[in-house]
C-alpha cells in the first residue's frame, strides 16, 4: 500500500504520540506495546532496580551484624537500610529472638513479637546469610523509645499514603484519556484513507493531540516529583515553636507561669496536624553532676506528665523526654543570673516537612508572631 508524504507524516505523529503516554508517579518508567491493527496502548510500571553497590549481600553461613532503619515489611521479610547506606533483606522466623535493647542493667529485657517490627523502627540485627544473600535473623534488638518513635512515624505516614493512592487513581484516568486520544488519531487515519482531501486537516488534529499529550505528561511528571520529595521528607522535622520554662534551685516542680506557658503551647499543638512535641531538661552547675542529670530528667518528665494529664496529649505525639544535666548551658554558670537561666526545660513543637505543602505554610499554622 502506497502513501503520499502527508500520510507518512501522520503515521510518524502517531508513533511519537504513543511515546508520550503518562507514566505512574513513583516508577516513571513505561513499557509501551502498540499494534496498528488494534491501535491500543498499554502502560505498565517498571520497578526501579536498586544499584548493585547499594545492596547488602551476605554470603551463605556468614555471620553478620546490621544496624539500621526498617524501610518496609512484607510478611516475614524486612528491608533494612544500614547506616553505611546498604540495603539488606532480613528474614524473620520462629527462632528469631526479638528483645529490648535496655540501658538499665538491673532489670530483664522486654520480649517483643514479630508484629512489633515495622517501618521506621531502628534495629540491631544479628544473623547468618542464606543461599539468596539475605540475612536470616537470630536476634533483633531495639529500645522502647525507638518503638514509640516508629509508631509515631507510621501514624504520620498514613495520611500521605492516602494522598498517594488518590493521585495514582488520577494517573490511571489520565492513561485512559490518552488511550481515547489515540483512538481518535486512528479514526483520522481511516478518514484520510477514504478522503485524500482531508489529509491536511487530519495532520493538524494529530499535532494538537500530541501537544495535549505532551502537556499532560509534563504535569504528571511534576506531580510525581512533588510526591517523591514529600514522602522523602516524612522523617525530616523542623522547629515551629519553642518555649523555655525555668525552675527553682533543686526543684522539678512547675511554677504557675510554666503551667500557663504549657497550656498555651498545648492548645496550639492540638490544632495542627503532623506535629511532635520535644521536651529537654537542663540544670545549672550547682552541686553534683550526676545529681543534676537526674534532676534535669525529672524536670523534663514533669513537663511531659503535665501535658498528658491536663491536655490529653497522646504519647505518640511526644518525643521521649531527655535530661542533659549541666550540658548545653544557655548562660554562664559563673553568675547567679546565668545559673538561673540554666535551670530550665525547653519545649519545642516539631513539624514534619513531608505533611506540609511548604515550610512557610507549616510554621504559619502555629502563630509565627509568637515564636521565640
């Protein structure tokens, strides 16, 4: 079958249009198969292969220790990213001992179930390699504070996953629209074959359809990049507001002024979403260093207890309180006024960048004119 120059150009337009169909947001790779008889386009996302250098391989029978973060869990398989950047496949079985990594030597370590292993958990894994290069875990350890932090991360991830699912639905709709556009191109070809005089009009319509598809593909790519950036920022927090509470010498009792300040910051925190509250206690250099460390811890715990008991703040919203003793002084301990400033607890509201459209809009929800 012979075609004139206008028809060959129209077929070239159709081939270029097929390469511009939308891609799934997270994968961004498409395998396109099209035949001229059916003129149907199908797109299937291809999973990105991790670079070989980033994979953690364990030889069969080799003993290995891995310290890192659980990225995902599928059944009895964990994906753990070690601190050196390598990603390991960790297998959990009935023989795996899952225990607390405790700091108190005078009590027994807690035992946990495999169901406690989830995304965002910092773990220490000991085991041996199997034939597939995975690490079969003999023992997995983590602290109670790390478990609470992981649970908090999961609670923050859930709303974002819902948004991703909705976006994927929109991407699927875009693909269907692109297929309908492709069918319209085929109709133009049939019209051109029966009426040579309409070749110029068919070419013009094909150019417009290709331009529309390119524009849609560009918007989808931008949406995918935005989603990837927001998901990557889930565990990246910034300080939205900080207050400082001062205490009397040797005391961990909250003053009326401190309670009023906590009432205000608790109200602001409960109005926002995707927030955490960080509590850090300190002491001046008066007295014994170990005693001051314990005193600073009691001050931090007093603040946390007040927020929970008086404002119903969920524990998953609270970062484990820490007492730093004489460390990180805010003023000179050689002066009376300086020591007074150092007897303090700092309370900060942290905002997840992954749940805010941008840094400015996230912090503006917490009355930026009142930040200290």
